[in-house]
C-alpha cells in the first residue's frame, strides 16, 4: 500500500473518530436529565438549550420525566427505615398513587390550560414545546419530592421548593411565543395547574383507596 493511500486511510479514520466524538458530546449535552438540571440552575439559558436540542416530547419523557416520577414513587418505600409499623401493601398503593398522580397531571395540565387560556393562545397548548414545559416543570416537582421521601426531617424545607418550579416556568414562558397581551394570564394558569394538579390526583387516590 502506498504512503498516500495509508495517509488517506488515517485521515478518514481520524475524521470518523472526530465525528463520533462530536456525536457523543452532543448526546451528553442533550441528555434530557442534564437539560432538566440546566433549567433548574440557569433558568432561561436552560430552556434555550432545550429548544436548541430539537428533542421531541417523547424523547424527553422517556429520558427524564417517566424515570424521575418512577424514582419518586419508589422512594415511598424508604418508610421501611423510619416507620416501625411499615405496611408493604399500603406503601405500594401510595407509591403507585404518586406515579399515577404525576403521570395523569402531564395529560391534565394541557387540557385545563386549553380550557382557560385566552382564545388567541389556545393553540399553544398543542405545541411540542408546551408539552416539554409541562414535563420539565412536573419533573422539577418530582425531583424536589424525593428528599422529603428519603429524609422526612427535610419535609418542612422542601415544602417551599415548588416556588422554584414556578420560577423556572416564568423563565420558559417566553419561548412559547404567546400573544403579548395574554402572557401574564397564561403564565399564572400554567404555574397554578402544574403545582396543584399532582396534589389533586394524590388526594383523589387517597379518597379512592383509603
């Protein structure tokens, strides 16, 4: 094999390794869970990264939302370490209630928003980015829920963490490109429904099962 041919092969292999490295870097940068952390830490910049990632709601749900609410529900079993009267069947029901509450909230929030948004803004509730705003806002609530499940002593502190969820919603609302005269109303509706909806479903589950 000639030197020129060998050089060409080395160049091709080098280009392939560089492109593979770039792809891997992009995957890491666009990890749905890392994007959630970015949103929580940087607000607007995190939402920009999510928008630039071009991820679909199905991808962010599978990579962040569903695993996180599953983890939150599993953390209910930490009562085994704290409660001498731990009951497996009761805990299984409450853990399932937590998962179901967040899961159905993801579908209920857009419905409520569609009913209550001004006419000019209703179509925004059907956009992929709106679905991701709901996903990531509920994911932040689930993430804040975990410390109080693992360490009940922290429950009084974590009760204030939904304020941070409200804050990140206010940072992401601009990317929905709502009509200017309805931004504040829509933002208030999203904040209220996202924070309240899981608690409503948990209350309903408690009424049904207990």
